[in-house]
C-alpha cells in the first residue's frame, strides 16, 4: 500500500502558494479551503511548506505585522516530501518522527499531490476494517 493509492482515492489537486505571497494571503487560502498547509512553490518545484503552525508561531512571536511578510520569511524549508511509491507506513513514520502533519508528494522533482496524517490514518483504518 503506497501514497499513490491514497492520491488515487483523494485526488491530486493541491492548493499552493508562491514564496513572494504574504502570510495574510496564506491565512486567507488556508481558511477559505479549510486546510492545514500550503506547499510553497516556484513553478512546479516545492521550495517549502506554510502550515497553520508556522502562522501561529509567527503571530505569537511577532504580532499581526507578520501578515504582511512574504511567505519565504516564515515557511518551513526545505519541505519534507515523499514519492508516490512511498509505503503508507513509511509515510506515517516520517510524519511521527518529523512532527509534521502534511507531506507534499513529489515525483521527478514536480509536485503531484499532498497527503495529510488524516489521509494516511483513514486509509489504514479502512484497510484494517
């Protein structure tokens, strides 16, 4: 069982953001889409990831002024990514070890999807049932 199988069920659409967009832009997209992270892209290459945690920690440390900062200043970089052929249990172990909730899926250097801890756990539960 691998990440590609999850993308087959979930789909490959990924909301992304550019490194020169603002933190405020990221907050708007995260809220509108009700998602927890945005891969930061340069073309179709992943240069980092902007998560809810990144926003919260920045706001805590610097206040509302961060909403005007570029994403590149606060994103987590490099992003921790997986290949579509990555085993689901390997992806879950990576999420646990690295304390992240989202893994961009990259093939041949290109972003092809994203999986969350929820996607991976849901898939495992369905397999067990």
